[in-house]
């Protein structure tokens, strides 16, 4: 069996590098609409997007509650 390359840093005690997280689809849409967090509630375009995508994309729970949309705690 061929030998794998050594990973000499695995036991160095240094934390592993974690890649930077990408913005969520919700954040991308809010940015596309030019909204700040204060403007989320009053945006009809964002509300329509959330109604259409809340089952498949992350939408802040506080925003769904503010709009009176059901929040399903079983959605992962």
C-alpha cells in the first residue's frame, strides 16, 4: 500500500484553519435589494422572497415571527 504524505501539523496544538463562511442566500438577497437589518421588515420584495424560499433557505426566525409567518422548528 502506498504511503500517504505526512501531516506534520496535526499534533502541533495549533488550531486548524477554518475557511471563512459564505453569506447565506437570505443575506445575498437582502444585499441585492440594498437593505440593512432595519429595513427588512418594511420591504415587500424581501417578504415575497422569504414567503417563497423560507422552506429551503435560512430566514431569521425573528423576521418570520414579525411578519406572522409560521416557524417550523423541525426544518433543519
